[in-house]
């Protein structure tokens, strides 16, 4: 009988907790005391397993169910264990003998009588499914793939792979699928209102985060991101965890020092801080009115603005972006960070792919169109309108902008530029469009 590794034991416990609480994997990992007991290598493996299994959940279930006898029912804890071992076999490339042995022990730890079933299922997965995924990867790399290959390589719903292929084209869709299960790149942005770049780099280095200057102004890649959580630098808003694509979208909006800016869809305030960063880099802060429909998120964003030292330049308003308060007036720049499927951030948000329904893009597109028309009405003469999503689907991106420009609400606007912004490796992709009122 093999000895079960501490990393896999911890990962299985966290996956069970996530299932029972319907929690977000990253939120759960941040507060996981079980990880504190592991050494750095085991903590890294446990984190990789939890995020990967969460991202691939539906695909893993399909692989496991195909190897069961018809009508067989798995107890939830057994399914958690089989998902974990199948992920290792098919997507992490763990040696088959190790992954099967550890998978059997995972099942034995929660349901001893199911160990034989686990052994049979995992051996079939190792003998047949590993080769199938390897062949699909080769076809994707060669550019000779179809939606089934993209879905298999990225552990994605086939409907989503099909729409991504139609939206992105073969090359970009292949890069997107290959990156879907990869860990999110460890980028942060320096909060320029709080610290200079040199000061922030020194604080990150003192915390053991191994910072490296990135390609965008104020962007920093962390060589040891696990040490950021205990540093206190995020809570003090010395740095802002966010991907490179999000940072670039804020820079492309180009808020100028002193300009009046309306942000619609503030969320927790990350883009608000990035917009202020962009203005400060150009010479000084801009004056932002940030609208968010959720009272909880608006209150959280307000606290972040205070911690970042920009509260005097940011007014947080809790309101529905589809019916903006009349007294807001007009603005030099209106920035709409539209609610979307989030399909450009799968590596950062592993729950997304299997939580979306095929109807979600169309439902969100209707909301996006309404928000864009509402936001456009607040652009002053000669002002700009920026539209952004973190989706790769054209029906949420180009189609929304084209329909807006063809509508009465968009009659006074012209498109300045539009396109996808992609982080290195394709792990994060955002859409941006900048329009000018003429």
C-alpha cells in the first residue's frame, strides 16, 4: 500500500470543502490553514491541483464517467478523488504508476471499499485517455484541429471551444485553449499614488517575492508570488494584483491628469486604481466618478481608494449603470468595464468555463449593449468612450461595438481603435475599444 502524499491529501480536503461550500477556489486557498503546514513544494502542488481540478471539472467527470459501468453512482468524495487523479494523469503528465497509485489511496482514504473501483477506472484512463489528449495536443500544435480537440486540450465545454474558434480564428483559439489550465501569470501593478516603482520593488524584494520589472509602466512579475499574501502589500494597496492585459486596457484608455472620468462597472476598484495609475504616469491624478451596482463591492472599492491614497480623487457611487443618476453630468472620458463571460481570464478564474451556460454570452450581450448606450450619453462633446471586457467572444466584443455605432445612441461617435490585448502566453486576454464623440 502506497503512502498518500501530504499535498494530495490537502488538495482533496480543499476540493471537498469547495464543493460543500460552493466556494471560489482562490478565495478558499487564500484562507487555507492546511496549506500552511506544507513545505513550499507541496504547497505549490496542492494549489496547482485544486485550481486545475476546478477548471477542468466537467471534462474530468466525462472522462471518469466513460470508464464506469452504466448506472454506477459515485459518492461525492470518491468523485473528488477520481477527478484529482485523472487531472494528474491527463493534464499534468504525472507518471501513470504514481498517479494511479496515489489516486487509489485518495479514494481509500475516504471510501476504503471503493479502492478497487478506483484502480480499474484510473488504469483505463491511463491506458486510453492520456494518449487521446496527447494526440489532440499534437493536432492543436500543428494547426490541424477541430473544436473537439480544443475542448479536450483545454478541458473546456465543446460549445465554448466552438465559439472561441469562430471568434479568434485557429491560431489564437489554439493558444487560448492551451493556456486555459495553466497557472495565472503572477503580475502586479505598482500603486503609483502610494509608492514609487523603486520603493514598491524594494518592499516586494524585502518580502521575498523576487520582483522583476515588466514591459508596461509600473508592471511587475513576481518570481515567488506565494509570499505576497503574507507581506501586507496588497492590503495596503502598495501593489495591485492584476494581469498584464488589464493593465494595458487602462493605459489604452489614456486618462489625462485632471480629466473628469466616469467609470461604469467599478467592481472592487481594480480598474479604478489602474486608471489613476495611468493618469499619474502622465503627470497627475484624474478625477473619477466610479459607479457600481453592488453595495458590497462599492463599499469595498471605497476602502481600497482610501488605503491607496486616492480617495480625494475618486467618488464611489452605488447605482445601476443602465440608469445613471442625472446629476452626474458629462465627462471627458467614460470607461465601461462591462460584465462579461470572463472567458479571457480562465487561468485566473478557474470556475468560469463549467459554470457558463451556452445562453450566457447572448444574455450578457443584451446587458452590455444597454450599458454602452447609457454610458455614451455621459460623454461630453469632444470626449472619449472606452468599452472593455475580459471575454474572447466576438458577440461580446466587436459585435457590441458595431451594433452601437449603427444605432442612434452611437450616431455621434467614431471608432478610434479596437482589438484584443493579450498577456504573454495567452493566459489573459481582454478586449478594448476606444471611441470619440465627434
